[in-house]
């Protein structure tokens, strides 16, 4: 608990410099200690007999003094600007990404090692920091429940530092691939290679437990040997035939997947269906990236559905494994994500391990990897005596727990406790010290339950021998890597402690804080608020069908305003608090806004707009933004339809949004700071948040007000016949009152026609009409429908205002551009337009089927067709498609003018024309077939030639422009001036001229 009298919190306060720099003197004293030892090492420890290479006489020279002063000034300015312009991760107000104030001891460990710049790629370049990396591996093994001692019949774990979780995941993919193909390579070495002597009597145990001669194994059986069986193969060969590991390695080399590639082995063994990697649809981007790099292919990183809490759907996992078993399709691995990046969800690792056991009995085996980049350090919250127990077939066998899990009062959910405990049974684990270890970047890591797995990613065979302890750089993906990361991690782990009283207490306070913030999100809004806030993770009453509003009121009365001690002392409140929010310290939640009359917005685009604008106000968007102006930091993510599926659909329903296949924006906060739950600080943050949201809701209401009167702009098309002029409305996707594709046929009286022709003769660009009076577009449309003809005064907006009157005679097209009326995709094999007018004068407007889009209009076209279109059809408007332009491949089109567009003067296109089978006022979606082949017979085909520039409108700016978007301050690269300020401190940065060596004759 974050209280002054709590001993654990007192310890935690000593770990950090602090949000207000309270421990900066202690940090400075330790820096001085480090520098003292740096000086001692250079002056006395190494080669004290050497002379001074930089004598005092040099230091007293004018040039030395000048540059030293300049360097100091530049460093002072750079440090000042960093302090002013860096994102303040150290403050509890920062709740955005997986980063926070790093521990002092980790910073000091990094700093002291960085000065010596060791490279852990080789022991000779890093003797001490390489030893630190070996010890880190052992620390992490113990943290995660792996055995580190060599005990007969039990594997010993091993781990090492990587630059991040992405590289650790890549290495785990590499291992899984090599593990799966190792039995095939060995089969060839025994059958036709230098291990032929083992062909007669070398036996192994299959996945199902049968004992068979190795060469009698089928391809399916070879692909499904258990992990431990594969890792034992080399030892069995060595023990049975008294051959050395080196001989086995050499015998395998010509057949090894690392040598010949997986494709060659797949061809040799007739493997037709690609081997699959299985993990949740919402996996981190590093997984498809790693699959691509490893040659597995990103499409074979097979996605499994997620449930309502964004955990992997075990029913779907089992169904896909059954399908693989039935079809004889092997599986590399199943990945359990232990704390997803976006939602903090912990997959049911304990159940996945049980599922593997069941499938192994049926003949299907695979590696189980835990991606605990975020969640690994949370294992420190569990009792060490539990994590140290030997892993059994069932990860929870013999473990006693209550309804509160293994530890009463622990803020982790019971399921999360079980699955963190199950880590000790996973084959490999990604864990990032630079996340929940509070350690500086870069410090990821990969840990193996069986140390022999590391040999799969070198050119050595998996063998029981431990080899050189210090030869750590030969394993894994990376080459050079900083020894400072290893020393930083080791020192922090050792000083803070990978146990309940160390990191466990620290992460326990952060988890408690996360739950308290989750309580705020759950009960933030009431019926009279302008918006609603809905957490992704459902309240217990939602799950159980109880009184949701009653539970929210209980949270408001008994949790939000109470101090930590009161909550902690109540078993009932702790049980409720534990049930709120995600599994691991990430709270995902959505917002939706209400109209002034209390109605809830039901449009996903408008809900996304609200959330996007809120995040813009609570985050840094450009280097020019001032971090000081942001009082509370949050971030966001997207729930993509093809990844989140039913999870996203269910969340939309709870937000009051019509179900859609559009991506849903979701806000999220990550809690790492142990400090914000005291003195009402969380309530201050929530007050800031509510004010920001309320301000944005006002903009949402304004942009969705369809009755707001304003001036409207139309493009004018036509010149020959005063009774056959056309007005094309200039829409805007960002305003509800302007989301309409509208084409009128109008008439001009003689005076107005004369003015129009005079302006047209002088024009070098298209002519626009701006309505004289502010009015609602719906009012104009309704007047036309009611009165059949409607007078619309306006000004020709060209070289000064010229007033004319237009009489609207007919609505040619009137179609909504609201999000629910748009198509999910752009046309794939054509580009559609409305064609209208008469045979004397034809005009064109691009059909706006999806957002963002572009205005493409042309007047006075030249059409060369194989049959004439009737004037009656042209007066209604027909569909013209460019058949040699494919809109889906062109969008989003960035075109501010015809000269910068494919839609340029005198361009010629192939076209086909069909009647418009929809009513003039019938809106989408499904205005057109998906493909040209589905249109049916055309009424005409031929070519289209575009007119001159004066008759062309091409604009992708105004149609998509958000009038409420913040205008960027200053130059887009204003930040460069900050670096100029540092450079200016050098005054005269030019180096003195060097003496050139004499040239030889």
C-alpha cells in the first residue's frame, strides 16, 4: 500500500530519483562514487607506471580551455533542452506507454558500465559484463520457476539479454523452426549420411509413448517428437555409440535446416501443408515480422480468435489444433501472451499446457512459448516457494489456493496468478527487463527451460554439455550488444530483489494503482454526463447478469473516495477491486458522446473521432509540441475487425455503437508508477480527463449538427443551355451537414446567364456558386422536393462576388456520405462516376463511396462511344466507369489540383456506361456491384477525353479537411532550432588546421 507508514512503500521510495527529484542528491553521490573508481582504474589500477598522456601543460593551453568551455556550454544547453522537451515519464501523470521512471540502481549500473563500453559479443571484450549477463540469465530463470542447478533427470534453464522483446521473439521462432526440423535432418544423417551405423538399432519414443526404430518413424511422427525427446537425441546417440558431440555436429551439418533451408527438407519429406505457428489474433507485430525473417512466412503465423477480455479463445485454439491433427499439418509452437501490449490480457497458459498434453496423446506435439515481455516480472509477486517447486505435467498439480488465489490480498486476478505460476512449465519465455523491470533501454531477454535449446540457434547440435560459461555471444540473433544492459539488469535485480518484498511489492503497488484507476474508468460517468466511459474488461455484474448501475454506484461510494487503508482492510472491496480492469496493469476503455438531448451517438466514426481528439490533447504528436502543456498522458490503440472480431463487436455494443467492420479506436493507460493513489491525486487526473473530454464532446456535437445554417458551395457545370446547368455540391466528410453527394439541375434567367457567361469567359479555373444566405442543406433539398422548383440566390465566387439567382429544377443525385452509407472498400477493378447532362453537353462527378476520397469533376466531356446514350438517361444520371483505372490501388489520392493528378486536361480513358438502377435519393452501401463482371451488359462503351483545366475540379483537400483540427504552430521542423541553440553554444566549432605530413618526393 502507498502509505507513509508502510515499510514496503518506504523501500519503494528509495528506488527512484522521484517524480519531483527528491532523491537527486543520493543519485549524485553515487555518480561521484562511480567517477572516483573510474579515475582510480585509469590512474592506478592499470599501468600506473605509464606517463601522463594528457599533461597539465596541455590542459592549460588556450585551445584546450576554449574547447572545454564550449563543450561544457553545449552540454549544459543540451541537458536543459532535454529536461524541457522530453516526455515526463517519471511523473505519475504519465499513464501512456510501457515506460516510467527507471530505478536509480539500474541507471547507475548502466552508467558505470557504459563508461568502459564493453561489448558482450565476446568475452575478450567484456569479461565482467559477460559474467553479469550469465548471472542475469540465472536470476530470470529462478524468477520464472526454471531450475538453474544441474540435477539428473531435470533440465537446467538458461537465459541471456537481447536488445528487446522483438529480437527475443525472433530468436524463439528460430529455435522452434530448428527444433521442428532437427529430427528430419538426423533421419537423413542416419539413412544416407555419416550416422548410418545407427540405422539398425537406434530407437526413440514417439509423441504417443510408443518405442520405435528411428528409421521406421513416419514424417508425421518425426515432426511431432516431444521437445525433450528432440533435445535428448544427440545425448542418446553419444551414449549408445560412444561418439563425440563434435562428430554428431559434423555428421548433421550437410542436412541441417540451417544449411539446406526448410524448403529443401519439406520437399525431401513430402511436406505439402506449411507448418503453422499459433498465437492470438492480437499478437504483437514482432510475431509476423519474425515469421517473415525466419522464412516461415507471416501468413503461417496463424491467428486464433480472442474472447471478450482479449485473451486467446481456447475453444478456437482447440478447434484449429484438431483441424491440424485431422489434416496432418504440423505445428511449430503455440504462444501464450502474458500481458498483451494493448490490453494487458494474460492468455490461459495453464490451460494451453493442458491442451498440449491432450494432443500429445493423440500424436500432435508442439513447443509452448510464453511472450511475457510485459508480464514476466509480475511473477515476482508470487511466493518464491511456489515458483521453486519442480514443474509437473499439470502446472498447478499439488498447489493449494483459495478464492483469492495463492496469496490473500494480492491485487492480481486469480487466473493471472495461476498462469504466471505456469510459466515454469513453458519451454521458452520472452521477458523484458526494460518494461516491468524498470531498467533503461535496451534490455530484453529470452529464457529457456532447457539450456540445450540455445544450441539450436548456433551451428552446434543440442547436447547435454554446458560448454563454456562465458561464450555467451555465439547464441541468438545479435552480434554486438552493450554490456551495460546486462550490468544494469543484474544490479537492479540484485538490489531490489526478484521476490515478494522487492519487485513483487513494487509491482503490487502498481497493480493496486491500476485497479484503482480501473475503478474510476468503470464509474466515471452517469446519465447526465455528456459522454460515457466503458472499460473493455467487464464489471462482475456485467459478466454475471447483475445490477450494473448498482455496482457502479457502490464503486463511487465505497472505493473512489476512500483511502488505501480502508479499501485494503475490506475483503469485500479488495475482491471487487481485483475484478476490475485488465489482468496486468493496462486499462483499455472506450468513450462515446451524447447529443444535447441525451441520445447516444451510434456512429463508429464519430465515436472514433471523439477518442482520437481526446488522445491528441493528452499526448505528444510532433516534436514541436510542448510536453509541459499536457497535464495527463494517455495513449490509444485500434481494435481491427479482422483481429478482434467478436471482441470488438461486443465492445461496440456496450458503447452504444452500431456494429461495424470499421476499426474501433480504444484508449488505454499503462500503470507503472507506485505513487499516484495518495492525497486524492487520481481524482485530480480524472477531473482533468473529464474536462478534456467534455470540451471535445462540444466539438463532436457541433460537427454533427445537421440543422446548423451556413453558406454552401457548389461547382457550376454547363454553359450552352440556361435550362440545363448543373450544381455539384462540395461535400465534406468531417461535417454531418455536409456529408452528402448532391447534384442539382438548375435554370438561369437571362440576366443571371449573362453574368455567368461573362465570368466564365474570364475564368482560368472552375466557377463556384456560394449561397448568399446561411441555410441548412436539408432545407434546400426539402424545398425542392416540395415546390418542384426552388430559387437559390448566390454569388459566383470568382474574381469578386457576382450575384445571380439559380432556380433548382431537379435533384439528379442526393446520397448520404455518412459512415453507415459508405462501402467497406474502394472499387477494385474500376473507378466510378456519375455521368449526366445531355448529348449536347455531358458532365462527370466521381462517385464518393468511401472515405477519405477526392473530388473529380469535369464539364463538357468528349465521349467516343459505340452507341449513343438517350437524353432521358443522361438527365437522370448514369454510371460511367473508368475501366483502366483501379480506385482501390490509387486511394488515398493526394491531389490538390488537376496538374498534380491523373485526372489531367486532355487525358483519355477507356470507359463503360450502365444505367443507375438506384433511386436518385437512395443511399449506400451497395450502390454498385463489387466487380465489373457483376454489372451486367453495358449500354455503351468507348473512350472519354477530359476537357481543359477551366472545366476540371480536382481536390482531395477540402473534402477531407477537418475544420476543428488544430493548426500546427510554426514550421513543421521548428524543433531544428533547438539543436541550433546547442550548436550556438560551441561558438567556434571549427577545428584548428592540422599539420599536413610532408609529401615524399
